[in-house]
């Protein structure tokens, strides 16, 4: 907005003093500034509102398509069968993985025992060789 001069304000308000007119001019400028900010904010929110309306319309369209397919359509029935099969396969994989983990734990324990036995056997042989060398 255009800023009114003190002369223009004095013409509009002849009963006001210079100090009152200066204060009035300052207040008008503050209000103009506030109005400008408010208009900018309003413009921003209007653009966002348009974008949100567009997104809502797109979502409604997608929802309409999904409702059109429905749960009883051949496509949905086929998908439900595949989901059920995938669930069964997942369950089998989990069971097998559990068995493999158990077996791995057993093999690790056996490996430790065998390692200890080999170490003891080598130590015994070394002791026999040392004793034989001394005699």
C-alpha cells in the first residue's frame, strides 16, 4: 500500500496535532506491514490448500479403484491364495532355520570336544617322544 504523508493525514484529520499525526502515520505503516504479512501467509495457505485438495481427490480416486476391484474379484482371490502360500512357506522356513540353528550349536560343541581331544592326543604323543628321547 502507498504510505500517506503527514500532509495527507493532516488534510484527512484537521483536528489532530503533529504528534498525533506522526503516531497515526506510524500506526498506519505498522498495519500496512501486518496486512502485507497476513496476505502473504494467506496466499501460502491457499496454495497449500489447493495442493491438499488435489491429493485428497487423487486418494479418493485410488480408493474408488480399490473398491471397484473388491475382495471377491478374481485378482483379489488369487492374491489372497498367494499370501496364504507365502505365509505357509515362511512358517516352514522358520522351522527349518530353527532346526539348522540347533544343529549348528551341536556341531560347534562337538568341534570344541574334538579340538580338545586332538590337543590332548598331540600332547600325549609329544610327552612319549620326549620320554623316549631321554632313555
